[in-house]
C-alpha cells in the first residue's frame, strides 16, 4: 500500500476514533419545527433521566483546553456532550470575541477580525451585523454551535487589558452594537452569547475583586448595555463573570442573575459561568446559574447530591436544562446542525478589511496632511513591526493568524506570545505609492529613525500598546521608548503621521508636535491594507471614538489602577489543577457611579484629549433645523466639503434637574452617507427607556416629568444644535 493510500485510510479511522459514528438522525415530537423553542424544550426535558439532566449542566473539565481533548470535542474552550439517544447535540463552544479562537485545532482557518472596540468605533449597525454574521458562519463551518463572544463590559477602567474585546464606554452604543452582532451570529445557526456579566472591568485580581457599586449606577450604565444587547440580540446564553459584585460572586449573585437578568429583563436563555467562575453548587444554582464551565466541580456530583437532598429543587434542575435546550432550539441547532467545511477565507478577509476601514478613527489632521498624494516622493515608515504585520489582542480572544505570527519571539503575553498578524502596512503603503522611495526603520533607535524621517517627505510612525486578557496595562503611556520615538521623528519631520495600534485609550504627550494621528486599534488580518487605504484617501474615515481618551491618568476616576494586595500566608489557592493564584479578596468602589466615560469628564469639568464620539473625516459636515418631540428628533445634516463621506450624527440629552445627572447622555445616533454638497433630513426615534432613570427605592425605571434638552452634532463635545423638550406626567 502506498503512503498516500495509507493516509487516506488513516484519516477516517482517526475521525471515527475521535468523533465516533455519525449521530443518528434525531426523532421525536420535539423535532416538530412548528412548535416554539419553549414547547420543544419542554417535550425534551420530560424524556431525560436525572443523570442525563446533570450531564447537560456542566462541561468536561479543563482538559478541553489544556490536556487531552475529550472524545468528540472539537478543541474549543468548552464542551458538553449531548444525549445521542434523544438527538441532543454536543455543545461545542469556541471563544469568539474577535473571530473563532482555536479554530485551527483541526486545521481550519478563522478570520482574525479587528478588535470589537474597532467594531464599536464604526458606530455602524451594518458593520456589527457583518462582524457577527462572519463569526457565526465560521463557527458553524468549523462545527461549533456556540461562540463565547459578545463582550459588552463598559470601559470604566481604561487600563483594563480586555477593553479591546468590548464595545466602549456608553451603554446604548455598546448594547446596540453587541445586540446587532449577536442577532446576525444567531442567524448562522449558532447560540448567541454575551459576556462578562457583570462589572468585570479590570483583569487585576479578577477572580477575587469585589466591585462595590450602587444599584442605580449599575442599572443605568453597565447593566443597561447587557439589557439592550441581550434583548436586541435575542441572546441565548449569558456568561457570568469572575468577580464579586457587592459581596457575592457574579456566578452566585441572586440580584444579578435571578432578580435582574431573569426577572426584570425576562431572560429565557441560560447562564454559563466563566471558566472557573463557579464557587458553589446549591448557592449558585439557586441564585440563577444554569451551567458550570469548564468542569463539574460543583454542578456534577455535588449538584446531584443537592437535588437528591432537596437543597436544589428538581424543578430548578429542570429549569436549568430547559433553558439550555430552549437556547439550542432557538438557534436552530436541531434544524440546522453544524456542517463542517473550510470557511470562505476570501469573504473573511473582505469583512475584516471593511471593519478596519470603518473602525479606524482619524484623530488629528493638521493642515490637511492626509490624505497622502500617490505622487509623494519619499516616505519613512517607522516602528511597531510595520514592515511585517499589525498587532493583535491577546488571551482567549486571540485568533490564530493564518500564515503564522509575523513577529516570532515578540514577547510574552499572558496567554502565549504577543501575536502580530501578517498584514504588512509597509507593503500596503508601497503599493499605494509605487513611484515613491518607501523605507522602513524599526524605531528601536529614535536617532536613526529621526535621520530617516528627516531625509523623507513624510514620516509615518507606527506605535502600539499590547494588551491581553489576564493583565491590565501598567499605565496609559505607550510602553518602551515609543513616546520618545514619536517626539524625535516629529522634531525631524514636520509631516509626521502617527498610526496607533492599541486596545483602547493611550496618552499622547507628543500630539501637538505631529501633523496627523490615526487610531487603528488592533486592526485584524487586513489591517495594513485598511490603514493604507485611509492614509491615501481611498477610504474616507468615518469612525468615531467609542471611549474617551483622557489627557492624563490624573483625570481618571481612579488615577491609580486598583490592585490586588500581595498574597499573605495561606492566600494561594488552586485556580485549576496545578495552577495556584493569589486568592486574597479586595474591594474596588465605583464611587463615580453612573458617571462612566464622557459623563465623568463632563460632570468634573475635565477636558479630555479626544472626546467620546469624536473622529475626523476628509470632508466636513454642518447641522441645521433641529426639531424635537418626546418621541423623535429631526434635523438636517449637510456634507459641506468636496468629497463623499459618512457622518455619525449623534443625539444627546440632559434630564430634568430632579434626575441629579449633571451631564448629557447619548440617546440615539445614525450614520448618514452624504455625497459632496448633499443634505439629508434625518428623523430618529427617541426611546423613552434611554431617557429614563432607575429609581432604586422603587426598583423600577422612571421617565421623569420636566424639561429635557436635546442636542445634535458630531461628537459628545461638538453639539451645535439644541432644543428644549417637555415631558409631562411621570411614566
Ligand atoms: C475568559 C472568557 C473565555 C473563557 C474560555 C475565560 O478565562 O474570561 O472570556 O470565554 O476563559 O476560554
């Protein structure tokens, strides 16, 4: 037998060993598609034995990630074996914050998308849908039926290492973007999911930190983002977070899970713990947790015992299983099972580029420095490995770069190496200016970089701040000598453009000395091409900041990152087998309350470096004719420049003084495409929920009577129009 024939025999043998025989075609009345997901789940729960029910509410252990893969697992972060006799599918979960992580375990490709913060910066629901549809499709293509994405924690802590996985600092923007993403993802036959519920806004001590925050502040900010995302996304699963909130772990927090998520919002899906975030059996189950991941420490034998003894009722176990099965039916897992195939790489690349083009924010453009002319004679490209790639965010959101890490041994992130996606800005810039002399300098020696800059017409300095799950940034300053590098280059060349690859806000002591700055975030597998398209004007930038860039850390609600105190004797605890961590608990008080992001800067009278909602275009816009009723806002926006563009028109409101909110809040927005010289009249609905406050005494939302002011304009700090609006009678 030839070698290749032998391989042909061995592949099916391997697949049979790993996956077993193909599953029997599911049969039973629950397969009737004309029944609702609830009816179908109820029929199926009745068929299950006690042991089968227990088997559906936990995973198979950390091995799914770090050891030998459980049989049938595709190698994603989580795995729950199904019940073949009833046709209940295995639940195959992959991390999917910015693309399918660990998709390559079986040699499949996944698209590394730009970070979620770039998606948010597009302020474009169509981009959010494209983002979700792509992730959903690639999950489905690779056999996964649940993605662990949809990060919607607000940027309360700008140094949080996971801000790149989230949608910025405003609950309405974040919730609507995550909701649109998850809706589109679910249409691909995958369970839509949102995380990390809730107030999980820093990585430092994340498993032991107790977030102290009052109910009104939570409801009007952090929780509102989840509420909107869950409702608009038709979300089937919510991941509770590692941290404690007001003294109880999020995964056994009755207020968060039972009272708010399930009762107040009417969530019908299931709650899954973050990996290792379950701390009890009966307490967690009775507080509303439905599934433990990744293992069975609490929801295996201990839960079985608790149900036997009645500490957890049999009805509650049925409810847990019902919620899981309901989410599976609702997402089409039974009617449209995963069908493994190689994802459409080309479509992925196109979507990734579109998101990066619409998500990169032009922060400064003095004297019309940009766009660059293709006839520029010489360009110095400097720093940040821009010769070979663009930076990726790290941790569980890390997507394997097709082509491999563009920078080997680039340093250690919390989960493995710092990864650079092989999309070369240098090559893309060269392609735009084929007749120019385009040279690269690593930026390691600022003097050498300045020399090259001096000898060039234009200098483009790439700077970065790596960030990853598991650690926060030490500060908002660019790490290493990058500030000195930019200053040296800017001193040598008055046409210095800075391109930032960061997961969120950084400080820019050099900003007055450079002529242009573009925030590209972690721009994904087509980042280089997208950046070049913006720099040369093939794409007119239209993105807006989804979070504030402060002038200095002194201006933050907490100038210093709240850190876990060092471990004392006996503080080291097993996080998972063989891995001990400092288990000392500590409090972080969110005394700024509902003043998150721009609301804080406005209330404190602190001008930011770049405000929320800000971003430049290669054209200009003007607003006029604002008319406001309690139900809607109408205004006109005109493209007053010479080229087509898309303006992100933003509507903010201030509430009657009885609300006690000395700042305005975003209540609506729309991205408006405008040809040069074109004017459009735009009408946006005003959702009364977004104008309301949460009355903690009554435990209810309330639309206060009184005078509101409604503002329209192009950023939270550029609101040329305003009009008064009266609301009569409390609602
Ligand atoms: C992260 C989650 C992730 C899970 C599975 C956890 O450490 O916090 O976001 O989905 O691991 O990889």
